[in-house]
């Protein structure tokens, strides 16, 4: 753990450093996030047909997200723990409200219109679910016993199903994995983990039965995209062409031909990695993955240094969920996972995911900068 | 399980947690490596394969342009057709140096700069990767020349396209119209899906009015291509719906007779089949050759057409407005009878002028010394102005306006062409609204002889004549008789029945007056009554020209000619069973009887001669 000791020493006595520390900002994590966001603007400019309008709108969202992160970083983690259950229950209530309104509206309903702004409860649930489970498990000795496991599983399944019913498979997946992350860090026995994996595989036909038509289509398309090149397999084939044609060094910034020609759908949102890979090649992709790993590594380090069980579990889960984001998005764009609507974190165009993500990082920073006692 | 006997062992928990962090980190590294391996597979191993696919994304959707409908005349003669022609087309995105390529092409094929400019303009408007024509209607020689050097011009190719052709050139240019390249404004209003692949759209005339019917519906083909963008397989094809063929009521031979008869004059001839309202002749002279508009008329040629004093682009039959002159008299006479302002035996004395009470101004007759005592019939035959001054004064402008309106003066006929003018039928209200002046009695008088504010188009005049011949059953003119689609035929525009309540005796009396115009010894158009077994009813007219073009160059002979009166003639035949109504306007023709009437005579004789 030598590297981590070094990063702990990384505290330049500069004015900015002092201000950031006063703001409870973790400098290495902050640098990683700013760097990724800047990269996002560079790619969005190219993928969004070089429209400044898109950058301005994304800039506003990123600004808001960083603001929220700073606010959350300032709050004592004890407060998060204290309000975990309340926030979780509010989230579930809003999800049900959205679902009922969706029934009335006849169609996919994810938004809640609160007069002056629209709000997506499923985004909030992404953070409140691991908070809730971490809070619950921290009350008991670890590793969790079967009764706690059962209740924790219930706490994961309820929001997951509510979101899957909206239907929003991507978010449901992220919520489930954030909850599962807490269980994993809480010391869920390996045998149990293997058992769950076996159970899920055997339950596949049941899950299949509950899937909606378009969700089934996505899975089928993932298994054999070439079967329907103009229809459902289009996204995957086109993004593979874009990535593959990028080669080792890429076609250079603004050099993407596939997104330019509209061959590549959703090039600014879920499939932005394809544009990135086409323009910056294998080198760029590996570089981006390293950048993500540095952020995740820092988050795991923060988790390891956390001083109470709740903080550890929550920090570990947030780090893990961030990786799930990266893995699922890139995995689907390069054609090794089915297409589910998960954006590339911090890079894809779109406001809600970046706000939630940076809120999570704000909590991580809060955990790291509000130490009650020094480690021995 | 209660918290009282569960003691948290922080040390154990801490170790467990750190182990899990390490396990998570290892898992993340392993999974990320999986991503990298996949990326290596795609970007290094599969690079060549995917680069090829990217270069020419292997599936293309090609629009299939529908064949434009053909336009026929009433006897099935082709007025507008599609001819196969070769065009030189470029896909700018496949050319590395466009300017250089154009320069080289220009040298080899002698392309004028103007065509290059035109191409550049059109290219910018096109979607990316669209083949845009540089030359249309290439000669065999040009095709051969390019074929030799083709390998040196990637992205440039010869395409066989159907190009619109108008075999009658200037003869029917105004009525048939033409297609031209789609311009920016049209691009915004036309349905994009239907016009993907189409370069042309109907601009004026029938081509413009029936654009939707003629164009048809576009189809498309999903084509698999190889690296050279050559089609190797058609995956799916949806055939286009060809445009409908249109059968006009127009008789192109009769049109030619009318057009030729106008000779060197500018003017218009409109003939209507009375029973149906179908337009037989719709001639405006001078015409213009519509074919250059299809390939893209050069700026110089267009300017020449635009600035010509004879205004060949101007559709006189539809948009030309003239004072009707004496051709209005039969209608005024009929109004007098219908309103019981006068009886047809009633004689008025014509001293050669007319004076309003207490006004010294004399309104002159065209015949110095006057016609003496004339009844209505004789007044029409001899075109006595004083009789109609008197009658107009008795009727008043309000009743004249109401009566003439029923015959379609002052309103659009509703013919299936765009840009029709409604002319002007003056009234008290009109003058108050438009000129802010009250109506003067003198204006009533000159309206009675078809001068003053009154303005009519040749089409309106023909329509009113046909309605008169039809004893008040209003005739609605139209041009398209049948619209023939694949497997279905529909009629042209709907005509609605409307009847002006007229007393048959009154109408017959007026018609008798018009017959005398042609057939009596004192008739103003007696020159055309030879060689016929039936009677023609007609009325001559002479309209004063009171304005010359402001910017016209001063040239004594020219001005003299331009100041000459317009000659008019309205007619229908046979008088006892009217089949055809003809209106003729000859600009600066002088006298209706000597110049305009013979033109109508030729049209009537040919039409009725063909009928037998």
C-alpha cells in the first residue's frame, strides 16, 4: 500500500489546495473528475456534430453537479447515516408515485414533474439504496447473518423491480449492483455468492418470461447482431465498425466518420465510447480505462481508510457501482454485453447521471475529509 | 437477534473489509483486462475488416425515383414525356480534390463556367454522399469522351436518367409548364421522403398545378455494396409508384392553328368546349421553349427571356388583363333586357355622340356622324357606342356590376392552373375602398362600352362567352380531363353547376345580334362567314391602349405600334347549337373585325370541321 501512502502525502501547500481542503474536497479524486469532465467536452464536441449548444448545456449540468458534490462533501457522514432510512423511504414512495402516474399516462414514465423542474426518482434511488443497506448492516456485526441477508436482499429487490417496471433496465441493474456491492463488502460468504450466481442462471427462463418485448429483443440482438443488421442489431454492428476502424492510433479528434455520417446512433449518449474509440484508437481507450481505474482506485482507498462500518460499506459500494457503470457501458458498446441504457459515466451527454455520480463522489469526499480520529 | 449480546469486533471486521477491497480491486482489474482484450481484438485484429466496412458502410439505402406521369392532349398526343438521357454526376465526398476535378472535366468536355457555378450551388444544398448532376442530356460524343478517361475520375460517373421533354416547344409552354431543379424554398415545403432522389419539380402550368399527381411516390432499395461502392446484392426493394398520366382537354392541333394565326402579334387565344367547360385552346404568344428550363437554363438565356419587350414568359391567356372594349356590349345589352331597362324593339337615335344631362362633355361614337336610329340588335351588329352609353346610363353601375359578376368577370374562373388573375369589375364600393373616391356617372358610360376601369383576362372573356352561349348555365373551364394512375382513373377538377336566371327570349335576341355581326352585310366581322354551313355568333372589340411601358426606349415606329389599339373578338358556334366558344386578344392589332375575328374563325372552322 505504498502508493496510497504517497497519495496521502500529496497535499501541496498552495492556496487552491487550502481552499479545496477547506471545502472538504479530496484533491486526487477532484483532479481525476475534472480531467474526465474536460475529456467529456472534447468528445462531445466531436460526437455532437461540433455544436457549441450541446457543450453549453452539458457545461451547465456539470457545473451544477460539481456544486452538489461540494455541498455533499461538506456534510458530516454521520448525517448521511442518520437520514439513510428516511431518504430511502422517500425514494421508494416517489418510485411508486411515478409508476402510478405512468399507468395513467400509458407509457414509460421515469420523470416526476414538480412544477418548476423534473426529477427522476430512480436516480436518487441509486444512492439511497446502498445508503439504506449500509445503514442496516452496520447496525449488526459483520459478516451478516441469514436474517440480515434476507432483509437486505428485500431492500435491493423492491427498488430494482419498481425501476425495471418503468421500464428502465439499465438503472435497475445499477441499483441492484450498488446494493449487492454493499453486501459484498460486508463480507458475504463466497459460497453464498457462488450460490446466487447459480440461482440467477437457473432463473434465466423466469426472468425471460418477465422481460418486455424490446428488452428480449435487445438480448437476442446481443446474442446475434448480424441476424438483423438494419433493425435491432444496427447499434451493435455500427459501433463495432466505428471502434474497429479506429485501429491503434485512431482517426484523430473530429476524425470520426461513422458518427458524422449518422451511421452510429446515439453517438453523444450511450454510444459515445464508440466515437471516442474511433477517434483516439486503442491507445486512447486504454488511457481512458486507466483514468477510470485511477478514480476507482482512489475511491477504494477512501473506503479502506473509512473509520466506521457504515462509511466503509457505502464508500466501497459507490466505488464498485462506478465500475459497473464503466464496465456495462463499454461492454455493451464493444459488443460483449447486451444493450442496456447505461451511459458512460462522466462522459456521456445527459444531465441526470452526471449529477447522481458526482453526488456519490461528494459523499465519498465527505467520508474521507471528516475523520473523527487519526489512524494509529 | 438482539444487539445486547452481539459485540462488534472491529479488528475482525476491518480485516474482512480490507480483504474485500482487495478482492474487488482484483475483480475490477480482471474485468477491465477483459475489456482491453476485446478492444485489442476489435482495433488490432479486426481493424482491417472494420476499416473496410467503415469506408463504405456496407448497406446503403438508395431511393428509387418514380417515373413522372406523361401529359397528353385530348387526342392522346404527347405534350410532356420522359426521355432517357445521360448525365454526368459527381459525389463530392468521394472526390479528393473537387476543384481540380471540375477543372479537368471542364477541359475535356468543354463545360461552360456557368454550369460549374450551377453545380456548385446545387451541391451545397444536397445531402452528403448524394450524386449531383453536373451535365444533363449529354451528347453521345460527350459520353464517349468521358468513358475514355473515367478511371481517372473517382467519384464521377455517367448515369442514365429520364429527362423531361416537351415536344411542342413554345406552342404549349404556358399551359403545360415545365419542371425545373428543386430550389431552396421548394426544398423546405416538399415532402423530403418523396423527393429524396428527385432533382426536379413542376414549376408552372399543369406541371406545377398537378405536381403531386405527376410526381408519384418514391420507393427505395436496400443495397449491399462492396468496398468500391458497387452494388453486389439487393436486400430489399420497395417499388416506387409512378406518377399519374394526365389527359388534357387541350387540342394541340387547334392550339397550333391559333398560335400560328396570331402570327407576328403578341396575344392570346382561349377556346372552351361549351358542353363540358374543357379548354381546347390556351395559347399565349410569344411562347418560349420550356426544355432549357429542365436542364437548367443559363443565366443569359433567362435574362433575355425576362427582359424581352414581348414578355414571352408572361401567360397572357391566364394573367393578361385588357379592357374588353365592345366585346362587353352583348352582356350589357342582355342586362338591359333582363332588368327591363329597354326592350329589343326600342330604337335610340345615335347622332355620333352622347351627352350627360347638364354636362357639356361629349362621349363620342367610334363612327363620326353616328349610326342613326338603332335597336339593340342593330346596336350590337354595328357596335353602336351611343346606344350603350345610353343603356349604361339607364342601368347604372350597380346593376351592371351585379349582372356582369354572374358571368365571372372580376373573379377567378378556378381553372386548374396557378397564378390566375381576377381582373377588375368596378363598382361603387370598389372605388370607395380602393381609390377613396365616389363613382362618377361618366365612368358608368365608359364601362358600358368596355373601357375605363374594367379589366378582363382572355380566359374570363372566353368563359363569359361560353356561359352566354350556354344560355346562362355557367361554364367552369378546366384543363385536365382524366388522371390515369396504375389501375385507376379519376376525373380532373370538379365543376359545379350554377345557372344565371335568364329569359331565353332575351338571350336569343342577343345571340341574333351576334350572328349578325358575322353574317349580316353591316356586321363588323363579316369577313369570316365564308365556307361554313353553320352560323357563328361573335362580337368584335377594340381596346384603347393608354399606358406604355415607362422604361421603353423612344423609337417612333415602335411607339406608334405600341400605341395601336388591342383587337378583340369573342365568338361561339354553331349559333343554334353552340359547341365551342373562342376569345381572341391581339395586342396592338388595331381592329377586332379585321385582325382578331379571322383567328377565331380559323379555330372554329377547324374544330367544327374535325367534328364531322
